[in-house]
């Protein structure tokens, strides 16, 4: 089973082609160019690198969040368009779970942190047990400083991953004893991990509905919050009376 995987949940643009046995090709870039500028050229390039005509793909995996609102929409739109046009099965992969796959080490708590703006992060923690990734604490929005401090109370070593760690923790927050930051090449999302999780999901028969699948945002965008503050009358009209 050969699949295309896309991860645009952060500033990293990452595309990969893989099968159940190996990573065939990957292109990962963190630059100032937007995903709308880079994603489709990256998809074309990585398919060429893998000598994989798009017609020979067996499925598509896409990172569905949480993460950047705009980035997630661009990645998911491209993945859904290809899945529909090529009549391929598609599966959405948690960005945080894919991050945890960067660090397949037992005896370590893996804490993934993605930027949620205003000093907050989407935080989820995992541990590898008998070769299986186990969720220790499901995703929640936390203050970044408080999240790092809470890691110091863990009973095992903790490794931090994610763009919130890259931008707002590494070199800026004193880490508690027993807490470390993943090295740069493991810190940010990679489509290779999205691909490996996607291969397993598709092989197990899991599929997402291409027309209705949506990103996992966890919270509303800042634009939505500001609009509601400026238009309270419209909000009251839209919400049922029992919600008011």
C-alpha cells in the first residue's frame, strides 16, 4: 500500500510518500513561504522523487490538527481534492500523535505542544508501551509556562516536542529537572510520521468521509471570537434560546 501524506499544521510544509515497509520520499521545509505557495509543488516533487505516479497511489493521509487554522485548511483541501479526483481512501491523522511518533522510546513521557496563541498551547502527552503509543493525557489548551512546570512533576523523564516548544520554550523558559527539549530534527512535524500512521489506519480498514471530514481545531479562531464580540445581536439570533 503506497500513500501520500501531507502535514501543514504548523509553519512546516511536509509531504511524504510511503508504504507499509519504508519511507519512499519526503520533502520537509520550514520557510517564510506560505503553504498555498509551496504545497502543490511539493506534492508534485515528492511523487517524482518516489517515482510514484499519482494514479498508483492507494490512499492519502493528512494531518488534521490541532494547529494553524489556515495551514490545516490548506492541507486538508488539497488532500480531499486529490482523494476525490483519484477516488482514493483518505484518513485524518492527529498532528499531536504524529509528533509523538518522532520519539519511539520506552520509559519516557512524550509531551507534544502546538502553538495555540496568546501564550497557550495544545498539549497532549504519550508513552510508548510494548511498542504501542498510549495516550496519557488527552489534548487540552494550557498556558505554556504552566504546561512546562507540570512536566517537572512527572514520575519519569519528559521530552517536549512541537512548534510551541521551538518558538516559546527552547532557550526562553527554564526547564524543570528531568525535562528536555527534543533535538531540532525531531522537534517539528514531519509527513513521514503522518504517513506511517496513515498506512496503519488504512490497512486496518479505517476511512474518513472525503466530503465531510474537517480539521480538529479544539478552539475557535481569533477571527471568529472578535466577530462575535463586535456582532452580539447576530450571535443571539443564531443561537437557540436554550443555549443563551
